């Protein structure tokens, strides 16, 4: 080997050594500084000081107190045991080939005793009511449960109400600790008004006091694609919420599931059994993306089951038009309730659209929102879809990404679509859609009020804007 080639070899190994040391240094930094701080730095968001005194440990309080999540879980277990004792569906819900029998063209009395379809115009969602129970199990009363199991349901309702009272006690502790540090909530900068971060988060509890007692509310799920199993794994948790809200406010509370007809046809006997046990109101929706929306990513096409989160997000627009409810709240299927969600519904009943930001910098997390439904809102969402496109540089209808500095997670799907429509006051296309749908009041002021609420308390979303010991 020549002296020159030997020197080149040594130099090359030195360079490799420098690179290796560089990457080892990065690894050490990653270990030394938690991701929370790294992500905060990358997103150029200010650190939030601890809101609590040193001797206030929320995690310890949660695990050691009788009023932590145990009452909610106990109530959910009671609900599960009651529902498991209800007779399963009979086999006549399917034909000999295993297909669900709808017989929409033969709505005779015998059929209506099994599956009733509330027919509406073709472009409007229709409700599917599962088969009525057989044997001696009577129909349901307005408490959301079967009359034959009313004593057990009353016990479950009592436990649910106790759980809510316990959660409020713990929530009050958090608020008191926060106020000692000069804050009114868990996050000082996680709410936005469509223009800036740091807008005041709406006080949900105070807002809920404005709603009258009684009324009709709904907790909403959505399913796009063939449902698997296990399915709706936290439905007992949402049932506890429904029972507690109904008991405390003398109201009617439904659990609603939105599904496209083709996916309903793929439900098996276990799915139908679960639907009937928990008395879920199944509503078929005519589309998963607005019919007027002609933009989608280049690698996706209508009917493709993956590759774009648009269908699973935009099907949720149907929540806006659910008629007959004072308020409804949509939740992802993976949410297990840790506290009282009833206040959100009662607040939304005052005429607000409520949402939260997400844990990785997105200004709206589409896994939760609450609204007082109005067909005009759904109409506005469809009008907004007309002749618009999305760009990673300019957003929906060139409306931008404020308050984010640019593209954020889910911007091309529901998170960007909802945020642009309801919060981007400078989006000409969005504002015109709301006005065209008849949502402008006196002086052209929009009648829908969009507010954001604390994402940790109401949507269980953590992230860089919360102190390390804040317990969601």
C-alpha cells in the first residue's frame, strides 16, 4: 500500500469516527432530555411552568383516593354485567347465506317487529333499529335501559352519579392548585381562536350552567370499514356517562353510531348483539366524504380502504346534522372516560361548537368535538367542499394553517377541514359557506360560536404544553 493510499485510509476512518461520535452524542442528548422538551424546542413553543406546589402529586392523589377512577370503573362493570345477561339476538336477523336481511322494499308489520328502517330522502341519513328482544324482556324506558333490569340500572346510575361527584371533587383540587400558581387551568397556551395560540380556553363548567335541565343528548361513534372484534371496547364507559347525565339532568341520552350502508352489511351477529345490548342508535350515512368534494390525494381514490384519513374523518361531518338533539358529542372509539363528560354536552347545547387542540401541535384534534346539531351546519360543510383543493403549502381553499406555522398532522383530513370551516375567520370560502347555509344572524353575524376547551381535561390529550406532573 502506498503512503498516499495509507494516509487516505486513515483520513477516511477518522471521518467515520467523527460521524460516529456525533451520532453517539445525539443519542446521549435524547436520553438526557425527554421527548417532551425536544418536541417543545422543535415546535418553538414556550415551556409551561409547573402549576402545582411541590407537595401536590396528582398521580398519587389519583391512585390513593376513593374518588379517583374506581367509581367510574365500578359503574362500567355493573353495566357490563347487566348487558351480558340480556338474551342475544336470534338468528333470523340473517338469511341462509349469512347476509343481513333488510327488506326495505317490504316494510310489513312482521319485518318492523324485527328491524325497523326509518326512511328518509335518499341524501339524508336513515336510522336502523336492531331486532327487538325476544322472550319476556320488555322494551326500553327513557332511562336508556331495559325495564326488566331497571333495579340494576338504577344501581348503575347511582354509581355513575357518585363517580361524577367524585371526579368533580378531584377536578376542584386541580383548579385550586392551579390558581395558587396564577393559572386557571392545566394549559395556558393550548387553545386557539383560529389566529393565535394562547386564546382563553372556555370554562366548560360555567358554560354548562347556562343550559336548562332536561333535553335530549347523544354520544356519537363512527365506523368506516368492516368492524373487527373486539369492537367498541369502551362502550360500557360511555354508557356510564349516558346514565349519569340522564339521572342528573332528567334528560334522555342516546349512544349513536354512524356507519355507511355497505359497512353495516358486513356486521356479524356479535356486532348486532352488542348494538342491541347497549341500545345503540345505528344511523346509516349516505357518504364518507362530501359529494361535492372533488379533491383527494393522488395516491388515493374513492373506495380505496387506506392511504388517506379523509373518509374516516369527514364522515364525522354527519354529526353536525343529527336532528332532534339539544347537543351531541363525538368521541373516537379508543376513548375511555375518566371524568364527567356531561358538562361538555350541556355547554354545547347553548349553541357552541366545542373542540380541542391535539398533543402534537395540531390546532384541532378531530377525535372529539361537541355541537348543537343543525342541518344547516352539515349543509355548510357540503357547500364548503365545492371546488376546493388542499395544498401542503396553503391548506384548504388557500386558507392557511393558522395558528400553526405551516402544515400540521391531519391537515389534509378532518383536522384541517373542521378547523378551517369553524375557526378560520379570514377564510373567505369557509365564511361564505356558513352564510350560504343560512347561519348568518342580524348584522351578518354568524349564529354558531366556535370555542376551544382544555384538551387535557376534556379530550385526554397530553403534549408539550403541559407540565410534567399534570395528570390527564
